[in-house]
């Protein structure tokens, strides 16, 4: 028996196999979970192709994080494949190019608003949409990148991640009475599809190469994915509002 044996898990953000979400879905299946993926629009075909690389090919439902109608329809779409959920992985993030790359002082509100809506507000939307599927409680897990400091070139995505982390705490407060836990995993830099769109990503690699007490491999998704799966399981029954750092220890080191 795996730690997710019999669990029903919704995983967002599987676009390529070079994503934490893909490896969460893979390990979740290996640990006994029944997995449902989300995708949207033109990326649906890509997700369908990548999903075939998982141990078993899961169903995929439509979910555009900028579309309130998709969140309203989420429960019905999930019920077409499973009768409820025990856990949800939020792996959704986006900032327009103008909101990244050292352009912080010149970024217009429209671009900032997009980054905050997709990368932070969507956590609330997803948790609220999924909650009716978890009448006996469950686990919501999100992925973040340490927002306690200002990183080179990360700019308004860093601000959005700070909002994301705060959103998780308020969700933990308001969903706790429903026995729904809300926790985040703060992973170190990984060569994901999203990371490739961040100008100056190599600068993050340099920080981890010199400051991580534990060796850090930007191509190894396993540690972060395992942490997510653990938080989706019953092994943390009274943990909520937490940020688990899976970053080789960099967050604990001084400059």
C-alpha cells in the first residue's frame, strides 16, 4: 500500500514532463492515488500527450485559471471521472514578460493584475471550487518560490508569490473548520517550463550552487514532488498554513 492508496487527487499544471506537477502526478499514482489532470485551450493537446508518459493515463478536464466559469464548473467536471477529491495540487503561475526581467519600476498595472490573478488569486478560486468535492476534508498543496526576499529579475512574480503565500494562510484559516488543510512547498530553482521564461534564471542557479548545504540539482524534480505527495497524504493530519522548504537548505543560510 502507498501513502495515497485510495485517494483521489486533482493535479493542475502538467504541461511537460519537466514540471513539478508531472512528477507529483507520477508519484501520486505510484503511491496508489487516482489522478485527474487539468489543462485548457491549445495546451490541452500537449497535456494529453504528456499524460501518456505517466504510469497510467489519467483523465484531463478543462480549467483556465483566468476563467471564472471554469472554476464554477470544476466540481461537475471532476465528478465525470471520480466521485470526489481527497487532495488538490495548485501548480499554476504566469506573469507577462513585462512583469519580469528587471522591469519592476516600469511594469503597468494590467500586467501586474494578470500576474496576481493567475499566480495568487487562482489558489483561492481552486480551493473554493474543490471544497464541495471534499465533504470529509482533504489537502490543498501549492507550489511557491521563497517570497520573503527580493530575487534578481523575478520582479512582480515575486510580489505575486508573496500574495500567494498569504492567500494560503487565509485559506488555512477559513477552510480549517471544514477539515481542509492548505500548505505550500517552496522549492529551490528547477529547470521547469516556467523557469525557462524567467530572464536571468541562471543567476538563481549560481546562488544555490554556492549556498545550499545539501547539494541542489536544478534538474531533479523528485524532492519537491515527494514533499507535495507527503502533504497530500494523511501523514500531516494537523498541519496547515505551513510552507515546507525543499531547497537544499538555502532559506536557512545567511548571505
